[in-house]
């Protein structure tokens, strides 16, 4: 069952800067546009908490996918991703853009996205893992899968993935991000 949020349930976070830039974005210098687009990536790379850093990177992968499909700015797509994944951690939402455009796009995205999963798969003969973000969506009336893979060192895996691997010894640890199970 899909976890649909109404506009009233969506937190009113966002960059004051982003709101100001958005008003004149089309006339803004290219350097400013590029800087605004790069903020989510910068925040993910600079995050010191390993679990938050990995969560930001997973969300960023999903948001970049949405950017490509929606042709919308990355900060808006990060906001949509946070809503889809039912993110409530104030630290994660601090740099999130959730504005009227985000709220308008949300129902469109909820209709198109079937499910989002992330799997951490051990790489043979190494201590590294592949993070595989799987996005299942409707494209021209048919279900399609997109997979985004990135190699991650053991030290940068989320704590629950490392614990699961040590406790259960499995080769793959996975999570369903959307829709949330209730």
C-alpha cells in the first residue's frame, strides 16, 4: 500500500537562498545556477556521519534519476525523494527544498514510481560492496527498471548493513525505500 502524503503533511523546509534564487533563476548567472545544482552533492560528500552520508548518497542517486526524467532542478528532486522515502530526520531535511513546485510534482512521481530498493552486495575477494539502487517505474505504460550502482568500501557502509553482514553472513543486504510498508 502506498504511503501518500497530502500537501499539509509535507514539512515546509528549504533554503531561503533557494527560494530567492528560484524567483530569478532563469536570469541568474550560470555559475550561480551551477552552484545551486551542486549543493546536494556537496552536502553528501561533506557529511561526517557515515550513516547520514550514505543515506544522502542514496537519496542523491534517486534524485538525479528524477532530475533526468522530470527535467527539474536537483534540489527540487531531492525534496521529492525525501517525501517519497518518508524521511523525517531533521538533519536530513535541513537542506531539503520542499516548495510548491515539489508538491505539484509529487503526485506525478507517485503515479510513475512503483518501488525503490537499495541493495548492498558484497564483492568477492574484497571488503568492498556494490550499492545498487533499483527504481521500478512506468515508462510509456510499461514497467521498467533502472539500476544505479556504486562501489563502497566496508568502512563507509551504514552500520546496520555491517551488523547484518557480520551477524548473518549474507552476501546481500537490502531495503525497500518506497512505498513504505505500513
